[in-house]
C-alpha cells in the first residue's frame, strides 16, 4: 500500500483547511446531481462526502490514511461508506461507478497516472470524473506563491516532475507542504494522465478569486 503521508497530521489538517465556497460550488456544478454510485478518491478528512450525498449520490470515500479516515468518519456520519485503500489499486469492479471525484490529490500521489487509470477503470461507460487540484504552473518547487497572494515568483524547475521536499523560502514553514512534502507535475503531464487513461476532457477551469490575478487551482471534468 502507498505511504500514508497524512497519518499523524489529520487533526491539524482538518483544523486549518476547509473547502472554500468557490471549491464547493465547483464540485457541485461539475459533479452534477445523482442518483448513482459516487467515489471520493483520496477523500482525506471527508470535506466533500456530504456535498455529494446532498446531490443525490450514493457515496464511498477512499483514502490510504487511516488517520484521515478517522476524521472523515466523524464528519460524514452515515452519509458515506469509507474504505482504506491505495488510490492506484481500488477495490471496486470495472465500470461500477457513475461518478469519481478527486480533489487536491495529485500533489500527494506518487503515481497520479496510475490513479487516473484506476479511476477510469471503475468508471461506468456514461460516467464522469471530476478533478480539482493545485495549479501546477503557479504551485510547485519552482514557484514562490505563498497563500496564493500577489504575483507568483517563478524559478527554474517547473519541468521536473516528482516528489520534492517542500521547505525553504518558497513554502510557508507553517503549511501542510512543510509537514508532508509534495509532488509536482507540469500541466501537460497532469492533463495527459487523463487522456492516457482513455478519457476525454470536456470541461476545464482556472478559477480566480475577485481580488486575485493568478489562479491557485484548476478544475476539470473528464468522460469516456
């Protein structure tokens, strides 16, 4: 099973990170209403489980971190089933899910392409995959963009994919990356993972807050 980088930091993470209204709205809009079987892949502390359930989906959350799932159980209650599993080796049959959501996971996964292949495998022929994540052009080892404020200060290293130690002046010493590290994928590599998984991207967004110039995150929807 993959390394559970978030074991031991789940309570701190849940205290300091909650999805913004803009993130919740994007999930609701791109996921759309149920019914059907939905998977929150890399569900963490369960931010989106109730949102999906309120949309009419029958929800399962998967995460490799038992510590994160402990918090997710407290948050989700009876609205979702929770399973500890490796994102690149899902315990679900082929074509069994109408929706797969994965939010802010590619910076934590050592095999994001394998994860997307698995998501595509379990996706029903008419299903859809929704992904939200940090924008790799402006978030990564090459960029000083702390709290997504101001103009990102770019440095060499954008095209180097892989896990890096998130320390030094480009990353807040008080943030999650200083605690668990991060994986960087250039934008082309990130998007190619969906295409290589046999999916077609039919929506792509770079949400920007009204008082910000540069996007901190991106969102997309992919279908067969």
